[in-house]
C-alpha cells in the first residue's frame, strides 16, 4: 500500500494506505491524532488507554466505493479532577458520533433525497459509487431537518407530496420558504398528519400549497389563522 494524504476525509486523520479490492472497492486505512484532547476539560493527553475501530463510507474514487477504516486512540484524561476518566478521539469535522458515513457523504445523500426521493435516490447513489438504502436516505433527510430547525419558528411554509416510491408510496414534505430549506418529511400523504403538523406550529402565517384538496383541508384544520396560497 502507498501512503496517499489526498485520501484523507478531513483534519485529524492520518492516512496509512489505500488498497483496491474486488468486492468492496477502495479500502483506506487511517489513524487518529497522536495527541488526545479531553472533550470535558480540554486537557491534552498522551496517555493511551486502548484502541477503538471505526468504519466510514467516504466519497467514491474512479466510480468505486471508498471505505475508510479508522484506528482511533482511547486516552486517559490527564486532569485528576475531571469526571471523564477516558475518552476516544473525536472527529467533529469528519463524521458525527456513531455515524457510518463522513459528513460530506451525508450531505450528498440529503441532496439526492431532496431532489429524487427514496428509491430513485438509492439507484442514483449506487451508480455513482455511494451505495445507500432508501431507508438511509429518509433518515438523513429527517436528521438534517432536526438539526437545522430545532429551535426556529416557521412563518411561511410550503406543502407538497414527496415520492418515497414513485407512483406507489408518497409522503409529505414541509419547506420553510423564507429560509429555503426542508423543515420536515411526513411518512404519509394525509389530511390528519399534515393538519397535526401545522397545528403544532402556531407561528405559521402563510401556507403555500398545490391545488390538491387534501392539503387545502389540512391547512383549514391545522392552521386556520394562516393565509392559503395555491
């Protein structure tokens, strides 16, 4: 294996080598930092307590999937009064805790989910060397909306149906039109679920929808105070 720093998914990751396999595409071996920083007290540590292994899907190369095999250190905190005795290397700019994909792959999964839907997005990602399931795409979309709009109030919302499985299974997508971002995705396309969602957000003043009677009824029941725009 050759050392190739260009394979790095982000800061704090040292690339040890990369190998092209027949079944799994590119497998990149990597390691974390040589110094640990306690997430609680911020004290640096060189006292290694053990190791932890982590596998992350990263962006494809030459149309082949890329899997980064990370060897992360588990450290002892050097501060005697710190409540955290040990901690593992964290890579906040590379991947979320317990995530199976790098942040940059997660962003692409979300983009394909917004534009193509579940099953079509799954097929497109497969062709591009980033195999994910339609369930993963939906989870990524919901995760994105939870992070972006956790504490924000919505004033102008757009409602439309969303294809989970084309011509077979549809959900409902909610868009904050002022921020131009998806707020939520409902599992079905019904008056009840859309009305409940609107009812839980009394700050809504305007509902933009298509001419479907279903969403008109949902807006009347869930947000009677809001102006409807079709």
